[in-house]
C-alpha cells in the first residue's frame, strides 16, 4: 500500500470521476434538448413525422414500448455516439445479441463496471494510482465486451441449430405451391428467436417494398454466419440460372446438418486440450489467492514492488501466449 493512499481515498477518487462523467453527460443532454425539440417540431410541420401502424389482432404493443425507451435514452445515445470509437460497428454488435441494448446503456454499463472495479479492488489488491486507472479502464471496457461476445455466440448457436429445420419448412412451402417470400413469412411466424425474428424482419422489409435478395443480404450482414450466407447464395444462383429451388434448399439443409455434426465431433475430440488450457491458465490465479490468504505481505510484493510487477507481467504474458497457442491448436474451421 502506498503511503497516504487508502482504499477509502481511492474509492472517493473513483466516485468523483464517475460524478464528473455523469455531469458531462447531463450537460450534453440539457444542451441538446432544445435543439432536438425544435427539430421534431420542424419535422412535424413539414409532414415528415413517421406514422405508426395500428397493431394487428394478437399483436402486442412491444414496438411502442421500444420507441418510448429509445426516446428516454436518445440524449445519452447521442453522447455515446460522439465519444465511442466506431459507433456503427458497436451498434451492429449490440443488434446481433438480440437484446434491446442501446449505445447509451452500453456506455453506462462500462462506466458502472469500471466504478465497481475501482471501489472493490483496492480492498483486496491495492496498487499505485498510475496502474489503478488503466486497470479500471481495461476492466470497464473488457468485461462488457466479453459479455456482448458471449450473447452473440450463444444466439448464433441457437440460430445454427434451428436453421436446417427452417429451411425444411421453406422447402415444404415451395412444394405446396407457396412463393418464396410467403414461405419465409411462414418461418417467421412458426419459429422463435433468433430464426423467427430474423425471417420475420426479412418478410417485413419485403412487404415494405424492398427486394427479397437485398433483404436477405442485409440479414446475412447482420447475422455474419456462413450458414445463412450459403442460403442467400443458393437463392441468388437459382434466380439467375433457374432450376428446382426446393431441391437446392433440401440439399443445403442436408449439408448444414452434416456440417454441424462434424463441428460437434471436432468439439468432442478437442475438449481435452481446451480443458488442459483452462486448468493451466487458472492455476496461477488460484495459487495467488491461496498465498494471499496465508501470507499476504509475501505475495503483495508482486503488485507493490516494481520488480515484482515486472515479473508478474512477464509471467502473465507467457501464460496468455501459452493458453492462446493451445486454444488455437484445438480450434478447427469447417
């Protein structure tokens, strides 16, 4: 522990930084409120306000609730759009999660995680202020990023698992005489998230005048999964060259099922290497915590002494490199 710097002092500094950041956001919101209100009045006067459609029978007012939420967060979203780098790429990532997460909510989550780390960590592992601020930034940005990646990966797994069944339903619709757009609309109504949501969005875009091919390629960009790109390519090739679309999609469904079976087989064969990497990667941290509770002054030299920090940095770098190599060796692309 640095002389004169206590965990309470660090907590006060962190709270003060968070309050300053919140004050900046509030000032931006109050400054832009009048301008936004004036632009809305001009849009209504010019007849450019977007008309809301009445919900159909059995349809809930979910879109209305979503719009109210976006109105409440629009000022914070504007600030986050100006501060965060590459806001459009971040917005695309948040959309792929299937959750209603705005840029403002993501920025608040990052600030909250950084604040919690800055307040809680000094109680257990005190470090110098020069290292505390970068550490809080890394944790505040890294944990939400990892959480979003986990949500995207989980949603894509569900999509890949349901997608062959959705293609089979489209094939049955084509064989019964339905057009492709109507078969896609049926899939959107029969399946849940994420397959049903994505196909329903494609169907809505087609009903509003967009071509089916453009709507599918927008969905492919949004999903960013090879299985759906195979589906889009199959439809595009069939439109240009002709042929039996039902048979083409039936063969694609069979290929996707065999591809998923091969992925599961590779995952089972590489599970031993992944488990070894996880165990070896977690052992140094487990030993650090055990020694911390047994002999705290001895292990704290790794975070309070410059020589210990240098050795800890070298060890963590070597550990990360070894785990990365083991994970890459057990990962195969099909």
